[in-house]
């Protein structure tokens, strides 16, 4: 029996011996009922202690790989041999390469995050032994109560605490909603958020597209399609930046109420409106409980937080509890955010961010209008805007300069003359340099 042990290895000798013997048993090198060397013999042959041999044999006994006979020794158990393939022949796992953009969407200026405050709160929360046990599957009540107050004051959302549900992302929450509604066919915006399409495709739910106009989704198209669910981003349509007019909000709510349909309102970055007061949420206007409200902390705090929430109509909230769904967000993280909100840090943080992003957006867009003949849309809200050169296909140039091409968000291939510019991560001067280089290559008239 060939056994080689590496005394320089960090793996203990008894574990090395166990691994060698286990491998020889499983690959058939040691036959069933074959007697193993005695502890004394292995101790002598390998220059190791008897305790090391005993530890290794005990591990093998625990896994039923060997058995002992009184006053006789240890023997290999009768085990069917594992079929083995040459692992070198196994195909390499191929992962799609993630696109890296120079001015990406969904990123933030990390210097604005109050890391010191969050660290202090995190230390306090993680010191609480009560949070080591299982909590409320739908989300921690402390966070729900803070969210109810925050959403009511800032977005006009009206709900009970038990209508609020927590999740790691709006994508996760959307999957839960589709499950509760038994995977209905959905009307979605065009152009629109590609994750919505991916979720619907993944779950086998049907979808139709309704065009987005200057004042929001085409209500005539929504009514003509007459699907049981319509998904909208009314406060800052993604990616166009269109804000749904009050008239359209009322029309959409009336249609849903009359037909017994649901509206999913994704309110993903409504905190960052730079001109005028934001219109109230659809959920706050809804008098008939047909709106499912969703929001995220990805922009208001930071993307890797992985924390979102939704407000369900009462009937769907009851179904959520009956189906025993869960939020899949650690209790400690929920309590960190709850305390951050309760102590007033979130409101101050958002006010500070809004001021900084408003200035950054104004600096970039005013410079663009002065220096280049381009069209700009959607700069009044959020952390991105659309840059358009009418009649010019910008897709190759976008790829060359690492910008986000607009047509990836359009179902019908439109927006080829548009790129979507994220302002969250980079400083103004760097954004200008990237856009200057891009527009130097574009066939436009200089300002």
C-alpha cells in the first residue's frame, strides 16, 4: 500500500491519511473486505503517532468506509465503486462576459455614502443576540414601520405595515408577485427595463409591449391589449425619463379598477427629482387597491445593499402570508437600515445626494448643449439621461467608447440614434472627457 504524507502541508497528517485511504477505497485500489494495516504498522511505516492513525481510522469508521473485527483489525467495507470520468475531459464552464461601460447605469458616487454611520449602527445591530434567531419571513417589523412612514411622507403611499414586504431586489419581488398572480400575461413599457423581460421569459409568462410617449405609457395601447397586469415606471420612465402625466395616471387607474386588473408601479429612483415637486405615487392615488408598489435602496443608499420593498394590495398580502413566501434578506441588514432611517440619517443622506446629483446633472447637460449639437432627454430626474443625435446610428460608436446603446432597451429596435448616460459614478470632468471623445467621432455640427 502506497501512502505519501506531506509534512509541509497545512492539512493535518491524520486528515491526509484519511484522504488517501478514502480515495483508495472509492477507486477500488483497496478491495472489499481487504484487511488494512494495523495502527502499529502504519505508525512505524509512516513515522507518525498512533493517535494520528486512530483519528484517520475513526473518520473512515464514521463514514462506514471500513469496519472492525474484534481482535482482528480493520477491513474495507463492501462498497459499490464510483464511476469516474476524466475531469480533464469535462467541458469548461462558459459564462457570458458582462459588458463594462465607461458611464454605467445603476452605479453611485460611493464617496457620498455615510460609511462611518453605517459601520457604527452595524456594530450595535450585530451585538444583539436576539437577531441570531429566525425573524418574520415577510421582513422585520422595525423596517416595515420605518418604510410605512417614509413612503407615506415622501411618496404618498397609503398602507398598513402588514402590506409591506421585503426582498433583496425588485427582480426577486416581481417573481413573487407573478407567482401570487399565477403568472399572468403582462403589458410592459417599450422602451423599458430589460430585467422585466428576462423575468417574464424565465418564468414563461407572456408579455405585450405598449409604446412610451412624452407623458408616459400609451394608455390606448394598454386598454387595447387588456392584459391582467401592466408594469410601469411612472415617476421616471426607464430609460426615456418621461414622467407620466396626472391625466394618464388617472386613466390607467380607472382602467385597472374597471377591469379588475393590477398595476405594478416601479418607483426605482423617485427621490432624485431636480425640478418641481414629484407627482404622487400611483399607489397613493389608487382608491381601489389595484396597485402593487415597488421600490429599492439601490440608489438612495448603495446597490450592493441588496434591499428592496413592495406594498401589496390587501388581497395579495393575505395570499403572500398563506403561501408562506419569504424575504431572503438577513435580519441584521434590515435592522441596520431601519435604525439608519429611524435616526434621521436616510432623509439627510438623500437630501445631500439630491443636491450633489442635481449639480452634476446640470453641469454635464448644460456643457453638452453649449458644446455639441445633440438632443437631451430625461435629465430632470434620476441618475441618467438620454443623448440623441437624430438620424445617426450610434451603436458602433457606443461600443467603441464603452457607452450604453439605447436600442438594447427597445423591443422594436428603435433608439439606434441614442445612448444612455449614467452620471452616478464618475466626476463631471471625467464624464465630459468620455463624452467629448465619443462626440468627436460622431457626425454632428459643433456648437
